[in-house]
C-alpha cells in the first residue's frame, strides 16, 4: 500500500512510498483510510520520528476487515480512529478501543476531524465542570480545538468568550456561539469561571489572573510556543482569588474515547455540530498543506485518500 513515511532527507521530512500492508492481530480490524486532518502536533513531531515511520494520529475510513476475535467495528462501518501513528496511509489497523463508529451514511471527510480536535474540546470542557450559566473563556478560539470548544460550550449553556487577534474571525466565532470576542485575556471585562487554553505562554498567565473564585484553567494547547512565568503574588489566594486551579491535559491519557468520538461523529452527521472544515485537498499534497500551515486557517484542512 501507499503511505507517507518519515524521510529526513526531504525538506518536509516526508516521502510517499510503498510500504507493506498492515498485518492484523486477532484484536485488529482494518480500515481503508478515506481522509485525515493533520494536527499541529503531527507536524511538530516529524523531526523526532525515525525514518520509515508512518505518522499521523487520526483518520477516518471504512472497515474492510473485521477483527478475528469478534471485537471492534463491523464490515462497512465508517469510523473515526485515533492512535499514536500510522494514520497517513491507505490502510490502518484499529481496535475496538481506538475508534468511534459513525452513523450509516456518514461522510468520512467530515468525520476525520473528530478524533483529536473535536474530542479534545469535549474532554477539555468537561474538566471545567457544569457549564450552564457560567462564563467560560476559550483562549485560542480560532484554533481547530477552539472552534469546537466554542460550539460545545455554548450548547452546554455557557456564556462563551473567545479570543482571536484576527478581526476578520470575529463574525465566525459569533456564528459558532461566542457571546463575546476579545483579542487577549487582558481585554476581558470581568472574570470568568473557567478557561480552556490552547495557547499557553503569557496568555495563560493573563487568563489565570481573570479566574473567579473556584475557577479552573485547563492547559490543553501550547501554540504560543512560550514558557509561562508567574510573578510573585500571581498565585496568592485571597477573598477575590481563592480556590483557583490550573490543570494539564493529554488526550492520549483519556480513557474510553470511543463513545465520545461516536457521539461527535453523529452530531456532525446530523448537522448539529459544524465540522469546521476550512479546505479539502488530496493527500498527495500533504507537504504543501503543511507548508501553507494546516493550523493557520480557521478550521481543519482535510486530506482525502483516493
């Protein structure tokens, strides 16, 4: 089969070549990959991966062989799949634990955005607790995860504030459910009960300062590429700033993702959740898509596997 593999002799660290078909064990099903949506982290990881690795965390496809032990998805089902590698190939091994089954007739291209972007937003927001009637900040609102977080938080009854430094993105964020759009946490008028942070760096420090008593900040992304430096007194507790918390997040450590991926795929298929697909390109254009910046668009770039 064809697959993108790590090739450090190439400027993109990638090469498209023939590799052996996957060899399933008794617990593995095989999917024919139809689409994948590269993540910022996929690109960052490439220089550190050994030559010959088939990269890619997430992909959507159709089951072409069931697991011999009877577990996992059934023949012909569309699934969203998540793993540590091997997504950027014509076929991929999956297990019952690594997939969310999409509804009959679901579009794999739209389903491909579920595993990392949509599921991270859903699980990150859950760390904030009940959202109904609370004011929540999505820090990095135009990131792929942020665009899902805005929608999901609004549906959960939160008053959503999203950040972006791009004035042209304001209307899009409002359409997705944001009540307010600001350039940075320092522009907030009043405090928030929770923060989903996709940026890190100085933005995280500013956002933590705007947490109301009992509030939580979930550090989910680090797109700013900066360290966090708290000044003396920033972490003090007093009558106005007590019981605040900051927690880290790693999707790979989250258990039982399959049902959440299935629910998200059904919401997208039913038109109740915008898949925030910004562009659709052939998978043969993967290095060009990375060069153009898969995360600089407002939404996911989906690559189709012909």
